[in-house]
C-alpha cells in the first residue's frame, strides 16, 4: 500500500466516523457484515458475533485470524453474564459453572486519567483534578488554561480513535515546538490557551461530536466521557493537520 492509497483509506474511515449516514459509513458496514456472513459457518455462532451497534461505534478490530480461531473445536464463545468467580471457574447467570484453569481478567484502563495520579498545579495553585473534575478537556488536546508551559501529546479529546497515534503526536509536537521556540527566544516566559478560546473550542467540538457515529451509533464505549460526549476529535484528518500547522497566537495568554 502506497502513501496515496493509505490516505484514501483514512479519508473513507474518517468520513464514516463523522457522518454515520455517509456512503463511506454504509460501505464499511456492508463490508463488515459481508465478512461475518462469509467467514462464520455456524448460524448460532454467527448471530452471537453479530454486533448490536453501528459499525465503527466501537474501534474496529482488523484481524484475519479471529473468525478462524473462534470456530476451532477448542474454542467456545460465552455471551451470558457472569454471576461470580468460584474456585473451579466462572459461573454465569444461567447457572452454568465454566471450569477453567486460567482466567485473564482484562479490566481495561481509565481513559480519563491521563497524567494522573500525578499532581499538577497551575496559576494561583489551581490543580488539574479540579479543572478536570467533570471531564478532561484541552485546547486542540495540547493546552489547558492557567497551566502555562504545560503541553500534552495525545491529550484530552484528541484523535484517539481516528487515525495513527504516531502521526497525531508528530503533528502535535511540531505545533508545541513552535510555542517552545518563542519562549526560548525570550519573546515570552509563559504561554497557555485563553479561557474564552478553550470554551469556544470545546463548544464547537461538542456540537461536532454529537454528529459522529460514537454519539449516534447505539454504543456505550469508553469514547464517551462522563458527560456522555465522545471524547475525541470529530473532524477530518485534513482539518487536524491544518489546525496543527501553526499556533494562532491570538488564542494564547502570553506573559
């Protein structure tokens, strides 16, 4: 796959996310369902594997080995709820005890923690836990009001589920490096996003996020923050690159 082909795939993927009614979304949904129909032979297992939410509502798993593996005689998919753990294994709500030698307890992670439990304090002693009490927020996922010279890569509400985290971090670093250069040149000693700019940006982001598949796709994933709003970038890759090209210094409190 060359660079142009990769970009075309990214465009299709992002369009499907930000517009669930788009042709890209319909195409990707059809491909996902076709893959299920053609590669899972047992009709009962096929229905167990059939998603009950819109494709892309959760992060897609790209794998050529999952369907073959789950259909092996040694594999069994159990979808019943768990009552509890017992010395011999796991008991499900239907009363069945599933005897097991090993249990992998994959509890995931806290997507809203970010740097915490590190303690971060900004101007006048304000701490990050207070600022992020309802939900973590940052301007373009890199800067927080009243936390001068504090910059983040892949910070709150960045393009986590949209495209390559490596590419995101590289663009963000180029953006942050320009702010650091101004400090190194002695043009300022402190820089952080203005409160009113942060508020306007978050309002804009929230309204755009409400149009995405994460909000309208019928899922309750970790993409949704404590306020029920998708905590991710709700626009295209090209929009992200454009905004990361250079800081708009009118948006920053420089001292």
